[in-house]
C-alpha cells in the first residue's frame, strides 16, 4: 500500500513539472508571428481597387508620405479615376510638385471618421487649400466631399482613416 502511495506522489510531481514546463515554453512569443500594423500606404498598395492611385503614389515617391502622420485620406478608387477621366499617366506627366499637390489635396490632418465629419470647410493637408464637406440635400443626410460621395466609409489603417470617394476631388493642376 505504501509503495503505491509513494509511486503516486512522484508521478503527480513529475506530471506537474511537465505541465508547468510545457506552459512556460509554449507561451514564448515569436517575433515572426507578430502582426505588423497596416498604414494607409500598405492598404493602398495591397488593394487592387486602388491600382491607379498606387501607380501615382509610387511614381511620385509618395510611398512613405502616408506611413507616419495621422491623416484622413479621401482616396479615389479606380472607378473614381475613370469617372473623373483622369489617368495615372496624366498625373505622372505633371512636375513632381504638382503631382504631389494633387495627391495631398485629398488629405486632411488627423483621423476623422465619417460620422465625425460635419458640413463645413476643412483645411487640407496643404496650407491654404481646403476640402468642403456638405450634405447632399435637405432630405439626404449623406455627405459630399468637394461634391463627391463617399462610397466606402472608414477604412481603418494604423495611422489614419481612408474614405473612398466616388470621383477625384480636384481637377488636375496646371501650374
């Protein structure tokens, strides 16, 4: 009887040590498994809906521009560029400063969700420029951004929010 009790105690201790060891070793976090945050640039680069915008951003060296600051980006998707009859080639043919200005005119400083937007004039990312938010009509509370509707609201990124708009917000700059 004592022999069985003795074996049972050591078996319980042995199993406890094994369980404790497996818990401690299995809880170690591997750096390769950590999900990296997606910035606005990452969302645009990985989404085929923004292939025209992606080409403009890459050709004008703006890849890092949307990786750090907190912004709200009113991003035209491919359909918006087609509706506006604007191509990536047209934007990329502009001098670098004007092409960059074209992209930044779609941007507000700070993260602003669609629900937080109100009908007013906002200062855009470029000093002296603005983005005008209005309600569609008295009977339609939907917001228009420089006359464009928001087709997809609140695409979250680590450093901001993307509001997908139905057309390009500004005409191509000429000077």
